[in-house]
């Protein structure tokens, strides 16, 4: 018997009555809110075939082989399992499909911002007719929930995948896409300038690109972006961002910041992306965006939009705000 059999493995933890009660309250609050908006719950298995999950997730999946020799994996996020379910079992239902979940997910990588290997996600996904107004309404729904959860000093960063895609095509940086994305994920602008230098860009162009990708703020930075980017993809993305921003502000969502460097960790996003932050947490509470190609993998070509929030992160941010 192991000497530490009374202890837990790294990356998992117990929740005692006080914290367990808060978690249950926050989960119920989410379920009640989204159910009133017409979302229906879907429950999927904790593990699936590794091949189902591997392409769409950059999380280090926890893999294992069952007694039949099949390679399986614990789910690293909920979007892929939900996409599989609706594509194979629900695509003939009336659109748009509005799905929610409150489910445990797993990660093999628990270094840096991922301190846990097991954590809970609260999320929604919509499939079918995805309009700019619907995207905006779902971002607003996330903001409403986080306010009700008493998350303090909330900030929502908005970006668009095609801003980066258009920039890369316009400045012929195709061979450096993965490097650029990784540098932006780390907010490592020194590394970013080094990538542009290796790509043969002049100092003026390098400085201009780095300055552009560091821009965060309100609608004013859109004007600067329109002057710098001429690629059709990027221009359309900026128009979509402007439309969503104006609508959200008109609906009372004022916790917005435009962020041209925002690229989410998962591979399947194709349009608008967003993340929720608070100064009481050193990493996002959660986020989401538009993904129009993931469902093709499962035989259904339809657009989708959604978000997921980390329950543990919400609890941690609330505790940190009380302590300070």
C-alpha cells in the first residue's frame, strides 16, 4: 500500500460543506438563468474515443486503454462532446438548438494557469441560425450571470479570429501562424517581434504590427485598425466587432474591452471570440465564440456559438475579492 494513500493526487481536491454549498448555489443560479432563456440540458459521458476528442482540443487529454484495447480519453472540454451529440442525434430538431451543460472536464496539463486536472464547466451552445444579435445576446447572458454571481470588476474582452487571419495573409506570415498564436496566448510581445524579424519584416513594420496587436480599449481603437488593415477578412471582422460592441453597449453591457490579440486556446473558433476577466483572478473566468466548422467532422455543416465558464475560477475570484 502506498504511504500517501490518505492524500489526493496532484491536480484534484475535496470540497468541504461551506465551499460545496457555494458551488451548488452558483451552479443552480446558472441553470435557472439559462433554462429561463430556453436552453435545455444535455449530459454526455466523461470519456469518449480519443480520436473523437483529440483534433479539437489543445488540452493535454488524459488517455487510457480499456480492456478491449480501445484508446479512450477523458473529455478536456464540453464543446466537442456536445457537437457530437447534436450532430448525430439532434440535427433534425427545430433550429436554433439551445443547449446547456454543467459538467466535469479533465486536463493532463495542470501547470501554469491550469492548477487542476478535474474541474467543472458551466456553459451554453447554440446551433443553427447564428446572427450577430444572437451572438451579442449570449455574451450579455454571460455578463448577467457573472453579475448575479457577485463577480466584482468584471471585464469582457472581445476579439475576432479573422483579424489575425487577415493580418497574417496581408503581411504574408503564413509559415509563422502557430508561433504567432502561441506568442499572443502568452502575451509575449518580445517573442512576437522576434517572429516578425525572422519573417524578414522591416523594423518599421515589426513595430507597427506589435503595436497593433497590443491594442486594447473601446471603440476608438477600431478606427486605428481600419486604417491599418486592408484585407477583406480583417475589415469584415472589424465591422462585426463594431456591430456587436454597439449593440452590447445599448443593452447596458459596459464591461467591454476590444482586444486584437485575443486568440483562444482551442482550435475550432472561426469568428467572434471573447473572454471574461476580473482583477481578482490572474487568468480568464471563461470565454467562448463562434465555431462554424467543428460540426462538419460529425457530418452536420451548421454554424454554432457558445461559451464556458470555470466554476472553480468563479469561486476563487469571489474568495479573492472578499479577502481584499
